[in-house]
């Protein structure tokens, strides 16, 4: 590598890799005239394209890959659709180093894909607070595990040295530097018969070279490694655990909450201006009525009223899919909306038995019959009355939103009783509140969770309601229609809303959650059974980590499938439900199941009787598989490869071809479970396999790099679910992983030498050293049964430190759970508890509505099989800027379910059958106020 190349690698790695890719393509002869041609729609040049698109251009020269038909779909256009409508892009005419995300399908200004290597972590805020918090969390966790690993180097060195154990040179380096004990000795034990595994007993004197004679008392296998001279390494290991506790407390309970506020303030989104009302009256469907009620707090920009029309939407989706299938079987000139044309085209089709298999390959006649049935069902549903289920209101200013939430947020008791509470207001109808007025800011050096400072000065504000100077007028102003107490809260992001699940009741959602959780528990049971069966045959079998890796990949997909049977009002709630299920399974499958099927005396043993491998070897295999196999599987993206390079070139029309380029799902919940699984396994076994801390750190960095690549080049952006998953992680999963680490460290240290042998006046005898399975907590040295003593002095000291620390942390954890969750809920029953996050940025909604991916609550459905989201509302009363995407080729009507319904019915209905949305200008708001 010459000096200029090295300099380029440091200063601009993306440019270097782009140059290297160009040289490679030119050397392979890929950039021929066909590869150099620009896409007609977006004008992309080869250096702006993904490698997959360039490969497809090269292979398109061969008919076996793709055969261009006259009037048929264009594969390069489908790739352009993928790069401009699926992958996130930035404006390329901004200043160097400035990343401004462009809307999907932007054509007015030049755009480019996010650079792979030079995109900073702070730019992940463009994908939402949830995504940036995820990547910041990965960096923090990797750093913390690496520091803990460094502090455990003395213990690693102690285990590595032959003074601890000999005869383990053939093991993998991380396992060799663990508590694996190969030094054993046969000792006479007259109480071991019936209490120990047969493999650890010998009725022939094993120390008798000539093997003469049997003995009445059996000999038991004793671990004779050096368990005495490890006080300082053990103390440093304990110090590493304490430092982990301090780092977690500082980073995840002080820095991260502040960072969430800072990250949120860096980008203005719809959530900053919006509220959600979840209990509107059934007939409150008119957006103008809600605007008239809420304009007293400030100008209202957009109102969306969701209704209970999920069944109608499902039928319209079925109609659209069936019509698309039918169009692919008929000539391109046939209009599927023209009954006469369709029937003539079907009669002219040749009869082929292979194209008339129901559910697999239905015939055109069967599809046409199904289409007519669906149209009749839609006509019937269009005559039904529909009720309002939720209302989303976007104000013109943050101040108006906050004033509304301060004023209308009721206590749960008043909400249940539908009682309007005026006790918080003075006689003139004013409410005094205290609020932060200084914005939180990140220093330029704060990339993840370091130096993130939040908070600022506070100031009193007065919420003054006009014309509310009497008790009666105040009640009239507070209640919708003068009497209805609304269930109001700050809205999530528009991409977070699941429009078809808003009508489902809380009781039904809870019942669905219990049913799906039971299925996951069933999977956990059978996973433990199979792991135990494999272990009983061959404890050192590589089938165990293989089985765990495969199930860790497959079961989350199964959980994702069964999660479809749950109803969630937001994507965040769905992801949280999936997160809990997958995390519990992976924790059990990767960490706990292996411990349950491993005999206590096999924990650190290394001898021919247990297959030559210990528990540590199994743990190492699991973490190594996580480090290597999982990232490779995600990078290979077999499903995506098949869709883009096999199915897409054989598509019948452009819509079908484009539908194969929607990209993989960036399931943030699954990404978090990957991270928490690595964290859990690394911490769970760190006392007997301290190198697992380094392995875990490397695995998390690998996850960071792979996830960044996939997000920028393979996956479609995930909905912004806010900080809900990061809060769930730190409040429960990270805290539990750390607490279990301290508790298990106490049990690991108390269990040495893991042979269930104690030495008495008359020799060795059986004693139960397994505090964990005995249910003893905390595992203090004084808990050793009377007369049984197996712990060394240094072991007692380290065990006591861990045991008392575990007890204290458990107590603190329970206290924090009560303080942060239970107590606030009790308080919310009796009083309003709304508090805003961060300071008012004083930026009007109209000033930023064109900068974000989706800035209004426009009901739309993003589903597999469709190249664009499907609009589920009439957009005639809103600006196109607030929709969040563009299709300059076909427009919005081609993706509208409202237009679909009107064509089925032949007219517009005289009553509401779709969610209502309306937008008002600043001038209209001023006139109304």
C-alpha cells in the first residue's frame, strides 16, 4: 500500500472502496456500454449504484439470467426502484460532511446512497431515535465488555498457567484460559456410591498399576487443580464486575435517558407536535369538529380520525392482490376493470391444466370469479356504519401540543369516571406549569453515549384558556362536546402506527399475547429436551452449538409468524412483544439450557469420561458461532438474493418485478435480542470463562458493522418506534443480565472444585457443593452444611464479596422497579402526570414538514408484494409533502385504496368508510382563532 492509498483510506474510505470496485468491474469487463447507460427515471451513474445492480447489469447480457421483452418489465428500473424507494438516501448537493436525508423517490434534487464507511453514528438519527440508540448501545456494550475483559486478564493468566492445571494445551485458546481443570486424582470415598455419576466412580483401584483386586468402597474422581492462589485475580475480577455495574448505571440510567432527549431534539418529527386521543365518541368522525375543540391551545395543522374499518381494508387488499394476479394472466392491453374485456380475454386463453391448481396456480377464470365475490363483499361492507376509534392531532407548534397535554391529560380515576377536573386551575381558568427551557445539546465529540449532557434551566409557563373565566365555561373547554373526558397522550411517530389494529380492545390484545407466549414457552421446553438428549449421548458434541445456532435463527422467525396473530396499536408495541419472546427464548436456549443439562461435576472437568469437553467448551462454541455464523447469514441474505436475481428477472410486469425489491425487514427487536443474547451469555459464564468478555465484545462490534452495512445497502428502513425498545432493554434486559451475572458469579465461585468431595478426618466423603440447585441464596460460605467445608480461604473471600453484592443489587433493583414503574402508575391513578421531554425548539410544523420521511398521520399500509405503500384515506385535503414518499411515474391514485373502493362501488359513498384527514394552513388557523 503506497502513501496516497493509505492517506485515502484514512481520509475517505468510501472513495477508496468505490475506486477499487470500479477497477475490479473494469477488469472483469462488467462496465460495458450496457452497464454505463443511465437509468432513464433517476439518471444514476455506475459509481452511484449498488454492487448488486452492477452485477445484474452484467448478467443481463445472458438470456438465462434475464431476457428483455418488448413492452415487458425493465430489470434495471426495478433496481433503480430498490435504490430510490427502499434504501435510504441523502441529498448529494449538501456541504461535505452534512447528511440530510431525502424523501423516497426524490427527483427534484440530486441524491445518493448513504456512504458505507464515512456515515457517522450521529447521522443514524435520520432513521429515528430508536435506530441511533441501538447502534450507540452496541458501541457502549462492546466497550464495557472489553474493559471488563482487560480487568480479568490476571484471572485469565492464572487459568492459563500450568500452576493451575496442565494437560489442556490442545484446547482452543479462550477455553484453555478458563477454569477447565484437567488435573484429577482418584480418592477413596465410602459415601459416594449412589450420590455421584457412575463415570466419576471406580470400584477398581485406579492407582494400582497391576490392577489387582476390587475394593468394597469405590474411588471417586477429585479435581486437584490449584484452587488456592487466586485471591488477587479473583479480587480484580470482582472489581471488573463492580465496574460493569457502575458503567451500566452511569451509561444506561443517566447518559442514555439524557441522550434520548438530545437525539430527539436534534430532529423535529411529527411526534413533537402531535397528540393521540384513544377514546373518541363513536360518531366523532369529522376532523373539523376536533380542530374546533383543540384550537384553543394553538393552531392545528392536521387532524386524522381513524375508524374501525379493518375488515373493509382487508377485503380491498385481497381485491387488489387478486386483480394483480389476474392482470398477469391476461394480455397487457386488457383492462381488468372492464368486465367485457376480461371475459373475452379469459375465453381466448389456451387451456392449461398446470395453471388451474386452486390456491397454488389458480386459473384466470377462478381469479375473475373470486374478484367478483370480493367486490360484492366490499359493496356490502360499504353500507355499514363505522365508528371513530382514535384521533391524531398535529399542532403547528410544540407549545400548542404541550399546552394541550398539560391541560387535558386526566388522572386515570377521572378518566374511568368521566369526571372533568378543574381543581388544578385558578379562578381565571389558568394552569401554571414548570418546564425546561434550555435545549439539551450534544458536544461534537459525543458520538454514542459518551459526554452526552442533557437538561437545562426551567421556567414557569401559564396555560391560559380563552373564555374559561367561570367554572361552567372551564368545564366546557376541558371536555369534548363539553362533557367527554378524553384519554390523551403524546403521539408516537406516524410510521409507528398500525392502522388496522387500532380498533382491537385491550382485553383481546392481552389474551392474544398470553396465547403466543405459551407457544414460545413450549419451544423452550422442547429445546431443553433436545439439548439434553444430545448432551447425554456426547457432552462434547458440536451438534449442541449447531442446534442452538439453528434454533436461535429459526425460532425468532417462528415468533415473528405467531406474532402476526397479535394485535398492536403501534409498531413499537409489536416489536416489544416480539423482543420479549425472542430474548427469553435465546437467553434460555443459549445460556440456561446448557447449564440445566450439564451435571454439576462436569462444569469444569476435562477428562475422557465426559467426552473430553467441559461446559466451557460448549459456551465457547456458542459465542464463536454468534461471532461468525450469524453475521455471515445476514450478509449472504439468501432470500433477498433469490428474490432479486432469480424471481425478479422472470416477473410478468413491472409491479411484480418491483415488489421483489422491497428489501429485508430491519426488525429492531431481533437486533436487540442478538445483542442481549451475546451480553447475557458472556456475563453468565464470565467467572469460569473470563475470555467470554472479549469474545462478546468482538461479537457486538461485528453486529455493529454488519447491521450498519445491511441497513444502508440491504434492508428497508424500520418504522421509528421511538425510545421504547432502548428503555425496555436498559430497564429490564440489561439490568437482569447484570444482576444474573453477579448472582451466577457468586454461585460459580462457591462451587469450586465442582467435584462434590470434602476431606474429613477419615478421608474423603460426598458433600453437596451445588448451592444453585439446592436453592441456597445468597451463596455465602457460612451456608456450607455443618461439618462440610470445601472452600479455600481465598475462595470464601471472593464468594462473600459476590454474594453480598448480589443481595444488595437485587434489593436495589426491586426498589428501583417500585420507584420507576409501580409508584408512578399508582400516582397516575389520582393525578395528571404529563411531563414533556426536552425543551420546546420553537420551530413551526410548517417549516419542517418537507424535511422528514413522514410528518403527518396519513393512514397507509406498507405490505409485501406492493412496490409502494397503499394509501387508506382520501388525500385531497392535505399537502403531498406530508405523505412521506413520491411516485412521479404513476402518481398517488394508483396506490390508493379509496380509489380502488370507488371504482368497485362506481361512486363515492354518502357516509364515511375510510379514515378522515384534513390539513389547515397558518392563515386558516389565524382566522379561526
